[in-house]
């Protein structure tokens, strides 16, 4: 009788343990802190040296942040905007946003969409906007990455 009771208790304990909820911690939110240099290509085909500064952080189920492209000119012309969505993984980031002003190829302040993507390991990044401006950047010494 004691053997049957022991098996019954072990079975009940196993059943109870199998139904217990298990909590797993969410992976830490990944942020992008980026500074890279490269070139910007204008819609007319002209290119110029430039740099990209980018900061993006997951916030409430989306990704938000800011970005800036500067041209290193004597009177530094730039394009600026925000990040309003995207995905950040340990190896890659793919972000979308709005360009609120551009002075890189021409002066325009009509908001347009932008795409910014990059490799968190190599530090290479790409930029494109609805005006047709594109950019290619490589990490600089201040590149922090995706963490």
C-alpha cells in the first residue's frame, strides 16, 4: 500500500510541476548609436563626403530616435529627421523615419520618408529618402553599435 501511495504522490507532484507557469525574461532592448563617414549621392548624380549620426531605441513596441547627415562643408549643410519604426537585432538594424529638412543636395523642408539600415558588426550603413538622395557610410572611431 505504501508503494502505491508513493507512486500516486510522485505522479501528482509531476503533474503539478508540469503545469506550473514558467517566466522567461524578455531579451534586453537593443539600441543603435552610430557615427559613420562616407558619401551622399544626390538625385543629379553628384556625390559629396558626408557623415551619418544616428540614435534609435525601442520604445513601447516601436523604435524611435533621431538622425543627422552632415556634409563636412565649410558651411555644414545637413539633413535631419526622426526614426519612427524599425527593427534592431544584434547583427542588423532596419529603420524608417521622416526627413524634416534637407540641405545636402538642395534646400527642402517638405517632410519625406527615409530608410536607414546597417550591419551592427561591420558598421556599414545605407540611407535613402523619397527625394532620391542616397548615402553609404562606414563606421568611424565613435561607432558604438547595436547594444
